[in-house]
C-alpha cells in the first residue's frame, strides 16, 4: 500500500472507524495514581451551564436565525481586541443578541497573558509522573486561571507526540508513546473544562517540528497515523474537548486546515467531535477550500474568513449553509460552556497559592533521577552541609521554555536560594556562575571615540547612535549581546548587522531563558570569531514613543575561562556540587544538536573531575547527549520545572521526596543512534517532504525494533530505595487481558515506583507491529518493606492494530507476550497469554 493514504480511502476509512472501536470506547483505560481514584475513560463533557438537549438546540437555532450574514462571518475570524489582555486571539461577539466575545490564550504550561499567572512545569515534566489524576489537577489550574484572567478558550493541551528529539516544542508535548500521551491529554482536557474553560487541543495533526512547520508535507500511512499520532486527539475528543486547533503544514499533500478527510471524515465523522475547529496562527491558506473542509474559525485575523469569505458567499463559491454550519458549531460549543446563558457564571478569582501548590507537586512528582552513583543523592550528613551550586540556572530561575509556553509568574525563586534554605544556616553553600549568559560590560575606553554602552537611555521620539573602533591584540571568539526595552537597536560590526530580523516565528520567540535578562530587558546574542587588529562597531537606537534603555555586552575566551576556573575552584572547596545545566528550546526553531549548548559540556567535565560528587540537574526540553556522564555522581532531569521548580528540586536533592518521575522519551547514546540519523527524509525533510517511514515504531519502539541500545530507555528513572517484581499472572478478562503482579519495596525508606506493562505482537496479524508496546502502568508509593499487588486491565483496543485494508481496528489474536517491570528495557517479569476473538 502507498505510504501516503489516498484521499478517497482516507474518507472511507472513517465511516467504519467508530463502529470498530468496540466495547473499549475511544479512549484507553486510565490507570489511577497511588492514593487517587481511577478516572473513567468515557467522554465527560463539562456541566452544560447554558442548558442541554432541546432547549440548547432551540437557543442556538434561534440565534442563528437572527444573525445577519455580516454578523455570521464576523464570528468566524479574529479581530483587534478593544480591551486586550495580551492574549493570542479575539473574536468579537454580537452584543445586540447577547453573544459575548471570545478571548483565546496560549496555555500548555500556564495562561499566557500580560498579567502574571501560575507557571506550571512543562507538560513533559507532568507526563514523567505517569499519573493521569495529577494531569487532571494540572488542567484544573489552567482552567481556573484562564477563567479568572478573562480567557474563554485555552489553546491547550498539545496532543502531538514527541517524534524527534530535535523539535523545538517537545517540552509542550507529553511523550513519545501514544498510550501515555492519550491518557494524559484526556485528563488535562477534563481538568481545564471542569472549570468552565474551553480546551482547544492542538495541533491537528502530525506537527512534530519547527523547521518548515508552515509548509512541510508530512507523508504518513494510514496505519501509522492511527496507531501513533491520532491516539491523543481521539482521547481528547472522547474527553469532550470543546475545540481543536488545525496545524500549519500539509498532511499527505493537503494543508491540515483544508483536509476534509481529517476534519470532517475522521474528527467529526468517525470520532463524533461536536466542537469547532480553529486554525493555528495564520494557518488558514484559503477561503473556499478551508471552510468547505470543515475549518470553522480563522485566527488571529480575517485574511481568509473576513472580507474574502463574505465575497465568496455573495459570489456563490461558498454556500450560506456552509457558513451557517460553522457558526452553529461555534455557538453550540459556547452554549455548552454557559457562555450564551442569560446570566453567565461569574469568573472566579485567581487562587495563586493553590496554583503554586499544584506546580510544586507536579515538579516533584515528575523529577527523573537518571543516574546515582556512590550514594551521591540524597544529600545528607556532611554532604548536605558543604555544597557548591554552579551554573546560570542555579543562580537564577529557569521557569519555562520560549514561545507559546512562556509564562511570567507572580514570583519564582532561584535554586541557590532554595538549596540554602533547605541546607540551613549551619551549612556552607557557595556558588559560581560557570557560564555567563548575559555578558560583561564593554570597557568604556574600548572604543575610539569612547562611549558607555552598558546603560544607555534613549529619550522618547529621539534617535541615538555611536560609531567607534577597537583593536584586538590577538585572535579571539566573542559573543556580543544587546539588551533593550524597545525596538531592537542596530549593531553593526565591520559593516555587518549582527541582529537582523529573523524569518517567521523565530523572530517572535527567543526562548524562555536566553531571550530575557534577569531585569526583564530583551536579549539577542551573536557568537563570532574575531581576528587580531582593528574592528569598527556602530550602534543605532530609536527611542520610539516611550523611550528605551539599551546595553551592549560581551563575553570572550578569557571571560569564559575565568568563569570555568571559578567553578572548578568552588567545586574543589566543597563536599557536594549541584551543577545546573540548561538548554533553551523555543517555538520557532528546532534544536541543531542534542548536546548542551555553549561551553557546558566542558564545564561539567572540569567540575566533575574536580569533585566526583557532582550532581547535574538538567533544565532541558528533551533528550540530551551526555559525554561527561561517567564522571558524574548523579544526574537529575527536571526539564522546565515552572515557578516552584527551585523548591521542588531541593525537595528531591535532599531526599524530602523520592524521585518518582520516569522518562517519557528515549535518550539516545549519541546523535548517530536515533531514528533520524542519516535519514533526512524522516527529519527534517527533503524538498518540503517528510516521510514517516519508521511506521508504527515511534520512540522506544524503534530502539527495540532496531536493537539499538539507548543511553536511557523510555520509562527509566531511579529511586532512593530498591524494588522487586514478583508473581506475574496474565489471564483473559472482558475481551482483553488482566495482568497482575506484585511490586515490593526492598529498601529502607518509603519510595515511589511506576510499574509498567508492555505487550508483544500478535502472530496472527499480518501487519507491522511493535516488538513491545506500552499497554498500561501504575504509579504507587510504598513504605520500606511493603508490597502491593498490581492489577492492570488490557482492553481490546490495547490488543488491536489498525488494518488499512479494513480501515478499522482489528484484534490481535493468538499467543501474546506480556512483560512487567521498571522501564522498556528493565522487564524482569514475562509471561504469555492467548487472546481469542469473540
């Protein structure tokens, strides 16, 4: 069969899909977290504050009949907000009919508006807890805060898989695994909508990279789509999502926002989605094709659905019935959430303390201990009383990544402060920056003629410029940084503009750490080699309507060497080192390497050589290569930990909490051992075309299929105690399998474990199948010496594969292997069971 699903079969497949789901329903069964009630997987729409059934239908039909053609089209596209909140979109209402406006905000890790909001840990850190009930609580914080801050629709959660470790937005996703992603997406949707906020799930579909995100053609087979990427979206629909956001790019040759097979055939036809579809920012590429395919709303403006849509209706290329259908979908969803009620529910007040508690709970629960040798952690005794904190993200908080996930919190402490507080007044805690992210001032006498460029004020509506020459005595490598508050100043070195406007989203998003100085000034940087001799530097700045401040700073080989030497000196003087390393991923740009940026690898090597009791805390977005791993004592992965990340990290470092997180993505041993190494057609694509030729073998499934040893496997995470798995029993139950086994805490302290169940292929299906697929899991906490019998039900859906010939799920019968253990590569229990149909 062709790798690209044909347009006709793509539409045909979906009429049969709904009936093929069987008794298991659309969403997989959700396991409960320890001490938490299990959450049913059935669709759970929020309370219909505006009424339901016939009354709601009558209300929507009545409104639709009274709207003028112009009012109808105005409800289908964005416009300028007369009272902006700093949000991402606004659609005006119709005051004469009591239809309120809609305000949209980005929100994968917190509500992104101009006012402070709770900065939650990145979704990938939430996912590392393997706890759907915690995901529900996470969603409730988003929902309450969105409502409190004046938002009606939250552009969250992200249901796309982590397909490649290079993707710039991996921190906004949950996992490389379809099952885990589906479970967590569903619960975040429920949590958001429990509070009366509409969840707009993105980005439908196959949005896995920033490079070429506007135009890339994702070529994928029908089976691959259904068994991997679509699982999260299907679960979101089953959870009652009010809206879905269509992606920018093409899927099998058709733009996602114009893809009738996806939007009408699959989303609405097979899955029964009853909300509305909006496009990602400026992702509507046409008028007639887009609205005809099932796109209901264009954001943030009306380039396609504004005047062009009205003209298309008048000209007959778009029927009024098509417009009415889109308006009806939007109004029906608004009514379902109580937005059309005569007396809408009042917006709640922000509960910042509750948000902070959830943020800390998530950051603790998701912290993944990757390595722990020589009892480096937890810090205790003399090791807890003599500490050096090294690294720029140890001395200042790194709250969130860049782009749509960047949130400005009420407050966020630095890890150094949290470690000092926890260590107590009797401890000696010193610090060293290790790597200067924001630069040192240029000497005032560097230039001829001289100028002070470290704190230059430019008055409103005035321009300022300076040009001078400096001379280097020897070849060097400089990083020049400009900090500014208004329009970005021009900085020319030897005639070259160092900070030109970048194309696309890369200009808008500059990262959550590197793009902003600690005092709030915007930052751009450029590293370049400089030859010995004279150089000409010219700076120009505009004050604009409000005036601005700027400063020009730099680092050199000498300053970097001094920072490293200071860090090594600090490491030698203490018993324990906690070194914070960063990688600042952002929307608009993919990572160019899996290595830590800058001189961090050299810094870790040098510090660990000076003190083998070095713990590296990784504030990174995704998988990272670690050439220094063997030298370290411990490695703790905390991703982007949110506003409470400092306190949560201290909780884990000092053993106040067991590290209960597990990896939701495979960490490769090196960049030559990934599904994309040597295969640019898979990523980033060739000639605008990208092929999902890995098929169903996404993430850890590829490593198993290819027998490639990762650095750290999917599901990996250490504990401060030890665990044993015993007495595996697998038996048929309710058309699926019941998997039971015992988990025992064999250590001396209470701990948290994530027990995982994997399923092997069916010998009777002539379809491509994973060597092992995650089929279930259970998070549990046990006291020292305690044991718990775990029971995980594998429903028929978990035992099925998508058959592109039948366009349906088919049960994988025959003898199936089942494994249980601590990760995808640590599976001490193994058994077989026969799956029978009927």
